[in-house]
C-alpha cells in the first residue's frame, strides 16, 4: 500500500511535520533567548570588573584624597579621561588587585603593557578602532574592549567555557524533551487517526459483506456525536431499503414461478382430458352417441381452458397496471344487473337472492365492477347449500362506497381466510373443481378492487356463512 495514499499515514506525516516544525522553532527561540540572557549577564559582570579596575586608578589620579573616585556606573564603558594619556610607567606604578574570575590587559599598539596573572598569553588588539566599550567573543573567551584612541586599549575578559557547557546541556535537554513530545504527539496522533478511520473501515467491511450477499449485515453506528454517525445511519437505511426491495423481488419472483407452475398445472388437466378422450375414441369405431359424449367431454375441457386463459389474461392486464378507462357508474345498477343475470344459477342451486341497493356512484370501469360483483355473488351461490340465501348490499358507509355480498353457506375455516385471495388457492378443492372453479376468481376480484384504490376483506364462520366487503375510495 502506498503510504501517501493512506489517509492515516497522510494525517500522521502532516501532524509529525507540524509538531517538529513548532518544536524546532520553539526550541531554537528558547535557546537563543537563554544564550542572549547568559551573555548579557556575563557582559554585566565584565562591566563591573571594569568599574572595579578603574577604581584602582582613582587615588593617584586624584590627589585630593577626600574626593570620591570617578563614578563609572554613570558612564559605563567609558575609561577615565586620563587613562589613555597615562604613560606606561603610570600603569606600572598603580596597585591593581588581581581579579579572581576575570582578567585584564592594557595594550598599546598590540603589545601588552600590563596584564593580570590569569590573562591568556595571546590577547590581540581590536581590529578596528571603536571609541568607548565594545564586546567580542574569542573561542571560549568573552571580552570587553575599551578604546580611548587608536593604539591604546584595555581588554577585560573571562572564560565562558562553563556557560557554553551549560547552554549545550540546555540544548540537549530541549532536544530530548522535544523528541519525547514529538514521539508522544505521533503516538497520540496515530491513536486518534486509528479511532477516526475505524468507523470508515467498519463501513467498508460491512459494505463488502453486503456485496458478498449477506444483506442482513448492518454498520455499527459510531458513538453519538461522531461525524460519521449520520453517514452510517443513512447507509443502514439504504441497506434496509435494498434488503426489503430484494426480499420483495424474491417473493414476487417466487410468486411468479408458483403462478406459472399452477397455471401450467391447471392447463395440463383439460389438455390431458382432451388427449385421453381423443385417443380412446379414435382407438376403434364408435357409435354416434359415443362420439357425441366424447365431443361433449372435449367441449367441457375446452371451456375450462378458455375460462383459465381469460382469467390469466385478465390478471396479466391488471398486473401490468394497465389503467382501464374510468367513467362515472352506478354500483347499485351494476349489482342489480349482475344479480339478475345470476338468478338462473341461483335457482339451479336452490339459493334465494335478496338485495339492499342504495344509489352509489363511483368513477370506475363498469365491466370490471360487474366482474367483481359476479365473482363474489357466483361464489356465494356455489359455496352454498340448497335452501340457502345470498344477499347483496350497496351503501355509502360513513361516506365510503361499500359493496357487501353475504351468504349463509359453508363458510371458510379460519386458517384459510388469509389465503382465499391468493392465486389458485382453493379452500374447498373438491367443491371448487366440481363448480368449475380454478381458484382465480377472488385473486382477480382483489386485483380489480386495488386497481380502483379500494380494499376487500372477508369475515366468515364455518357452517354459518361468509361476508365479503369491498370498500371503494370515497374520491373515486
Ligand atoms: P374458485 O374458482 O375456486 O371459486 P375463488 O378465487 O373464487 O376460486 O375462491 C377461492 C376459494 O375461496 C374457493 O375455492 C372457496 O374455497 C373459497 N370461497 C370463496 N367464496 C366463498 C364463499 N362465499 N363461501 C365459502 N367459501 C368461499
């Protein structure tokens, strides 16, 4: 992995560089200040030594013994006025106490006229003439040089070896502390960067698992207040939606496969009947009556196939959300027409029909609404017993256009109730088949009602009867 492509390493390198820069600048400034302070102190010491030295001259230069020696503190760095004029003999005669920490040397034209015992052997004169006092550093020596005129100078100095050693020690300590702080900063930075990167890694790991097919996997939400929390929540919500969509798709696919299998199965039966019937009839010569009987059987199978294909076509149209034309239609009028058309069937099953039809108008496809009424009412007749009754009611219930079809027939057992609207579901198989039912009537009814933004429900008591309730959207 390229270090410069890693966020963690880039953060780390940046933090390290900034920390090093800040610490170096701070250390350098602190060292410079310490250095300046120390040399300012040394220079003050040298100034005091100079003042003490000049006091040695005071009694001889001033015969009046009561007079105070010249006060150099008021004019620091200025030698006494007679100093430069003084001949070498005068210098020799003056009693100058030997200094302890400092040394001095009087120079004339580069020659040392007089020097303290601890003075170094080689003390060069100032390279350029600067009147008054100036400071210079020679190796481990610090010196104050006083000139009155070119050629004559006084040098007062001292060794700064211990001071320089102190400053070097200080530099080392600051370097070590700086290195420790840098290491601490880098470790802390690494720790924080790792903590920051971890949720991103979690997100990426989870996304990989999900991409690998584990759709139930979710990202751990980082601590509250973490900026990545909302991202993790949004991604989790997206994964939830994806998961749901995937499950719905899978369920739809399964339904589709089951549906195709059921449809094929339903078609296979009449086709098998036709094939068997024709094979058996054609196997030998038949009488006219036998041919007639055979043809009637084939016709029944063909009717069944037609019913099935028509139902499948109706469902396919409803599934494709193909919006049929909607016009204002009177539900009560449609209900009455369907009821009248089914009256012969009801009579055949010895079932009485009654109605309670209030005028209700909705915007709908009248053919499809007729189909809904027909499916429900024909079921109410088919799944009834001789002497039973069916009732159809159309009303506005709390402003909702409602259609109720009830019967006092066989009823539906509780565990079958949720499935009756499923395609090819038949609660009472033998009865349904003997009625010519294929298990698509209620599925088509539900699809039509939902296409009209309505709802359908059923309540039933086995042996007492069932009631199917269709509610259309009030704005329909
Ligand atoms: P089918 O063609 O079998 O009638 P439907 O979709 O119309 O198919 O009905 C599904 C199943 O619901 C039926 O097989 C039947 O068992 C049950 N069913 C429907 N209506 C009634 C009813 N009024 N009374 C009792 N059972 C019913």
